[in-house]
C-alpha cells in the first residue's frame, strides 16, 4: 500500500505538470513521458489520475518528445516479433484502433497483394474500441476466414515468415495496453495513446512503418518523435478516416522518409483520377456487404470496391519497391487478383493458421 501511495504521488507530479492550464502547463521530458505511461500501463497510478492525465494531455497536445517517451515504454513493456530469417524489411501498417464507420476499408486486400509478391507485412490492433467503435481490422480478417486471436507470438512469427502476413492482437499480446481501453470510453475522447499506436512497430528487424493520420499537426509531431528515436524508414498517409487507405475522391497526401531519398523527407501528392481510378469513396454499410465485396475482388469480379483496391494495392506495390512505377503497380495488382494468386495467398494463410 505504501508503494502504491508513493507511485501515486510521483504520478501526481506528472499530472500537475501537464494539467495546470493552457498558460502554465509544461511538457514532459522523454524520460518523464516514458515513466508516466509505464505507471499507467501497470495501473500504478489511480484510476482518477489516469483519466485526468489522458484528458489533460489531449487538451495540452502531445509533443514529439513525449510521444517518443511513450514509444519507449511500449518497446519495454509491449510485445515484439524478432527479425525474420535473412532480416527482410517488414511493412508495418498502423491504423486507428477504433476502426472505420463511414468508408469501406481495403487494407486486408492490400496486405494480401503485398504478401503475394513476397513483401511481408504486419498489422496490430484490437476489438471494437471507443470512441468510434468502428470496424477494426481483426473483424475484417475474421470475415475473410483468418482468425488472429488465441495465437501465441511464436505462431504469429511463424505465419509471418511463411506467408508474409502477421497480426499483433492487443487483447492477448499486449494486455497492459488493453487495460487502458476502458478509459477511452469514460473520457469520451481519443487520448494521445491513439497517436502512439499509429507510430508503434512491434517488430525488431527492419520495419517500414506506414502510419495513417487525419490532422496535419499530427504528422508534424510524429515526424519529430521519429527523428528523436532514429526511425529511418516511415511513411505517413492522410488516409480515409485516418487509415493507410488512400482516398479516391480527393488528392492523396503522402509523406515518405528514407535514407535512400535525397532529401530524406519527401512529399507525394497523387490523384486517382490521373490513373482512371478516381470516384466516390465506397461507403461502409454493413460487415456482410463489405465481406461480400472483398470476396468478389478476390475472385476477380467487377464490383465497386475493385478500383479502390487497385489504387491502394498498386500504390503500395510501387512504394515498397516491388514495381518500377505506379502504373505497373496497378497493372500488377489487377493481374494478381484476376489470376487468383491473391486468393491463393489467403487460402495459404488459412491453412497454416489451422495447422497451428
């Protein structure tokens, strides 16, 4: 009890620092931010303190240094997959954990296309989550017959190595983080932890992080945190509902950072109309309808979701270096879908997971 009280007193100093008002609040150092999040993850701060911290930090707005500290805590306390044999680059897609509610996601199909051409990629997330309670990635995969729940990290690593696909399921693989989910509902707002999740890569090899975002200041803050942490390979996407899915009804705004670029940070502005793939975004109406649309795409059938899949899969094939141009990427994605190769990758994932 004395130890808990001492911890609460320590945390109160962090809370006092960030929560003293617009004019007198102060930013945490990277070390302080790491300690604060570690105490919240371990529930060493009281529930009242955790709720107050999350809402105060949202009002203050996190700094790049604070986000770097949060990510340090995730590195220490969260799960991570070891490098694959030969240590190939692994694309890590990071999207809002509270899902999508207005537009149809295409990321699982993009991931399958990348895996089909030998580009391993990893996702992470949980179940339906406040504040949005939109469709999470885990539900989409289950709708496609792939259940990433009730799997050990070793199994996920094996599937990633054999098929090029993996998924870190937070409720099982990172229960400390799952313990903070209820606070999101209680405060009624996305806390800065939602930004931390967009920057997290639970892979210790060579990750290429792709993070979705909505508001431009978020991208700036993420870049600051990546710089502090020495992250070399990352992409930011002003995607649909903060996801990594490129829009088709407006220009896609993308940022890329790579040591191979000159300069390392570059901006891409792309329009689907220039590639005859523009149009209104496909609405999300129901899970059953969305899964039926995804299955139609996997069977090479013409449907309203196909242009969105070709636009996204084609871009990422080009962006990760599997195709020499965006046009070639789009053509390659279409060929792989029409000839059944992507569907075969899905069946392989299903079979290996069933065997495990």
